[in-house]
C-alpha cells in the first residue's frame, strides 16, 4: 500500500508541473512579442525582428506540441494505470476477495444463528414434551373418591330397565283384573274378587288386636284372623308374619318408608312384597271391579254397547291413576334378577358409602330396604338396591360425608371428572322428576275430564243428544 501511495503522489506532482508549464507557454509569446516589437522600434533590422518573431512562434508551437504530447502521454499512462494497474490488477481483485470473505463470513454467521434456532426449538420441544408428560401424570392420577361414582352406577342401567319392567308388569296385572281376564282372581264376578281378597286378608294381613281387642277370646278380630294365636312367635318367612299385618292398607310402611321392595319385574315369585303390593293396589284402585254381567245374549243391544264403552272409559281412567302408584313401586323394585347370579356386587360399594356415614354394617342391608326376614330365600349380597335407593345414595347420602368435600382437594382433571359425574346424576334426577311431572299432568287432565263429564251429559240431555 505504501508503494501505491508513492506512485499516486508522483502522478499528482507531474500533473501539477504540466499545468504550470502550460500556463507559461500561453503567456510568454505575448511578452516576447511585445518586447521584440519594442526593440524593433528602437532600430533593429526588420529582417531580424521578423526572424525572431518567427522563431519565437515556432518555438512556442513546438513547446505547445511537446506539452500536448507529454500531457496526452501522461494521461494515457494514468488511464492505463487507473484501469489496469489500479482497478483490474489491484482494486477489483481486492473487492472480489473482500466480497468472497464477507459472503463466507455471512454464511458462517448464518449457520451459527441457525444452530442457535435449532437448539432453541429442540429445547422448547423437549420442554413441551416434559410439560405434557408431567401434565398427563398429574391428570391421570387415580382418585378413589371419583371411582365411587363409577362403581355405584355400573348397574344403574339394568336397575332402571328392571324398574320399568316392574311398572309394566304391575300395570298389566291391574288391567287384567279390571277387565276380568281368564285365570285372574275375580274374573268370574265381583263376589269372587272380594272373596279372594278376604281370604288373603284373613290369613295374611289381619291383626287380631284391631277392632277394640281387650284380651278376651272373642274381642278384636280374633274370630276373623287365621290362624289364631300370637303372631309374634311365628316364623318371619311365612305368610303369617307379623311384619305383614295391615300391609294391604298401609302405604307408608309398605312403600313410602321402603327404599327397595322385594320384587323384580322380570321374574315373579308370588310371595313377599309382590303379593303385598298387589293387595294394596286392589284396595287403592278398583275396590269394586267392573261388572262381568256381559254375555252373548245382552251384548248385542245398543244400550249394552254404550255401557261397555263406559266401563272401558272407567278402566282407562283407573289405569292413568294406577300408573303413578306402579311407577313408584317400579322405582323401588330390586335391580337384580333374583336368581343369585348377579356378580356386580354393587350393594357392597353402596353399603360402604353408608358405613362411612356411621351406619353399622349389620344395618346397611336393612337400611337399603332388603329385609332378610322376608327375602331370606335370596342371598342379600345377590340382590341389587333399587333405582330409588341408588339415586338417594348418589344424590343425597354421599354429600353428607365430610370426606366428600375434603376429597375436592384433588387435581383439576379429577375435579372436572367429578363435576361431570355430579352433572350426570343431576340429569338422572331431573329425568325422574320430569317423568313424575308428566304423570301428574296426565292425572290432572283425566281428573278435569271426569269432573266435566256430568256437565257434558246434562248438555247432551238438554239438547236431545242423550244416549
């Protein structure tokens, strides 16, 4: 670089000297000419003067040509130096090498930056995987309190189906009784129906202490009740058990205060709560069965036709009223097949919930409603609680345990699962309430129609449209 600077400095000095010589070449001819003319006027020969002038002019022209040639040559050399030596040989290659070096350095720096980005993304990905792994371990921690819901409801679908089947069976049986179907008690006439019911009352539901019993042989209902004697000493599994006294008229003791009735819609045994419920239904609905006095001889008349239609209308209205009773019985019917083949063991888990509330283990079965003194022919562990009893435990009893609220200190995922389970139980309750409201609405509509019937008959009579 020092040699280049020296050459550049020398070139600048040469150019400056050239400019000075050029300026002198321009000024000197006029000076010389004037002096020559001045001397010529002083007596110099004209020929000498003219020769001198001519020589000066020639010298001036030669000097100008020499200066021009030298200047042109210098500019040419400078151009050659500028284009070849400076640009082509030095500057341009230097720029190329600098560009190449900058490009290589930029690529290297870009690679370094890319490496940083790769490391950043790799670390972020690893962090995300670790967070998701930790979150999964956190979310999928088993919760014993949450498992309570899943265990308690695993037989709910079967129990609900059994409840609906029990309701249907009860309604079907009552309708057969009203219509006097074959092989049904009272199918012959109303006297036969009351005779069968009286015999059932006398040997099963009669209490000798009723009707002002004073201890004497003929007081109370001792003359009516069969067999005579003290029923407290009788076996609880027999049909003469004291526990069944007056159950045919005691709705509270038979149904309202029971959580599970010993009857199953898919299999009727003809003993225990099944007969008691049917006897209570006979006393509540259709104490006087519809007439059986319809034969081939009198059924063809128009009056009898109208009478049969009225009887069927009464039976239809009774069926609406009985549906509420049968639905309650169905809700409280047992949830297993009653064949000692149920393996869900749901009662054990429901019983554990009740034991956590302080109920002794030996009282849990009786609390749920399975009275072993009556249903001894079926192992209690093989009989599921009713739909009503299960809903009561899940929607009421489980919240009476302080541990339920303490277990809410759980992972957010388990809390959401518990919320979903509680919402599901709430929906089941809402559905049961909705169905009850539908039955109530239907009963109200039938009651209104019955109240308006006499006004409709009066209107038809006054307008000549009576039967």
